[in-house]
């Protein structure tokens, strides 16, 4: 429609449309409470202002005011959510321990997700800092993309990441579309220093489109395919698209079946759900959501021997306190008390501020007749300051008081 309008009208309409989008987008951005996104917007605005003014004096003043604004925002962001800041610092400290262990090759794709909680448990087990233990939680995000690349791909990953950053920053826009594409990528880079854009599918899609637009303006830098290989290139790409589409359709069908099984499990017998889930094992062996639901259904049906075999997949893909508490309950159910105790302690060291693992230990000690240790844990749980008091915490405290009585507990 705009192609039939005069250039002056197109320019006016484009400005009006841009202002309208900003009016509606800025309140929505504030309501996200995402400080990393706010910081990304600030950097992009400053970059555009620097590009807008050719005077070196004005550019210096923009940089000075920006530096002061960053200091102010840094203080504001800290006091806005201080717990979040301390939590990220803890995550980065644990992540550096992971990098020290495998600095060259890394832990491989998804290595952070599969290994971080184990390292956090080991780190907090040897630390006396109450602050770190209070801010720790089940976490599978690094909140810093350069660190994630180093954890998963080692030194080669860091070099590749620096190369991507250099390619984006050195790109010279030739119009509004290419400038917008560059700003999208720069925003994602800034956001990635404090958050996890690689785990947000819409952001990945938008970044892919933006980088495709940037590549479209760099055709002279691309390697040209000789005419005789052009047809083979098309066949190869089409084959990849067809195969990937088929695999996606198959996986979508498996997820839909899994959802139906979970929905039916509330009313059907667990045996039927377990039989249906066992048929999905081969197709969903690397899907953590599958193993989480599978293990929970096995726990509800008290099939502990089978659960201990299957929960190894959950440990491999997505370890957390829930994993080891469920494993400890299964070990306790088959009479392996020593292994159950170790599993509960592993869950506790991962997130010391949570009380469920220690609650399970108190019940285990009480069952074994180790009353003094059980009483010590119960006293600790009932008298300490709770990070988040919810229904689960209420049930834990109520059950402990019913089992051990109120008169034994005192504040240290």
C-alpha cells in the first residue's frame, strides 16, 4: 500500500507508526520487570544517538551522561531486587569453578543444565557463607551467555562467541532495515550478559531473522557457489528441511501423547499410565519433561525398583533437589537407608534454604531410632527463618510437631 504513496507521506506514516509502537511497547517493557532488557534498550538508544550526531563534542557529552546514567541504574537495579543480584553472583562463582575444571573442551551441549546443580551442591557444601546458602535455589540458567559458551564449549566456544560479537559490532548498516537488524542483535548481546536469550525461542527466531537481514547486505563477503554445484546445494538443503520437519512432527506427536497421559493419570490407574509411558521411552529418551513425569508417576504407584532404574535419566538430564529427594524416597522404600540418607543430603546441599530434604532426613532418622539426630533436624527446621513460607512448609512444620511434639523445640 505504501508503494502507491508519495515519499513524503511514507516518511510521515513511518514516523507515526514508530512513535505509536514505542508508546505501547515501553509500558509493556516496564511491566516485564526485566532489568537486562532495560539495559539493552539504553545501550541501543545511546548507540543510535552517537550515530545521529556527527559532532565529536556532542558524542563525548552523550558518553559522559551515559556513564553517569549507568552508575545510577546500577544502584537502582541492585536495590530494586537485591536478592536477584546476589543469586546471579552465586551462579557466576559456581560457573567459574566449572570452567576451571574443563577450560579447553567444556562439558558439551547443554552441559550447564546437566552439571550446574551438582557443582552448586559441592560448592555450598564447603562454604560457610549464610548469604550464598540463603540465595541458592534450583537453577539451570547461567544468566551470562559468554560464561555459558565457555562452560559448554570451552576455549573454542569463547573464541566463537567473540567472533560473533565482532561480526555484529563491525557490521556497517546501509539503511533502516539493516540498522534495525543490527540493533536487535546488539540488544540480544547486552541482554545475554545478564539473562538467557538462548533459552527464549521467540528471541532466537527474531535474532535469526535479523542476522539474515544483515547477511543479505554483505553478499560480497559470502562464498559464491559454483553453478554446477548449485543444484546439489538446493537438494541438500531441501533434504535437511524435509528430515527435520518429519522429526519435529514425530516429536510433537510424542509430546501430545505425553500430555494426554498426564491428563488421564488424575483419574486412570497408574499401571495404565506407566504402560503408556514405557512405549514413549525410545522416542523421548532425551526429553527431561518426560522423565520428570514418568518418575513421579512411578513414585505415586510405589514402584520403587523401577523408579531407581528410570531416575538415572532424570539425574543425567536435569538434576535438582526434587530429583534426589524422589530418589531418596525410593531408596528408603526398598530398605537402602544409607543410600537414601546420602541422596537426601545431596538434595539439601544443592539448596540449603529449602527444608524438604532435611524433613525427609528427620523422618528417616526417626524410623531408624536415631532420635537425637532427628530432633536436632526438626528443631533446626522449626526455628529457622524460612525463605518462602508456602503450603508445603506449613505441612512440614505441622507434621514435625505432630511427630515430635512442641515442647522440645527452642531457638538457638
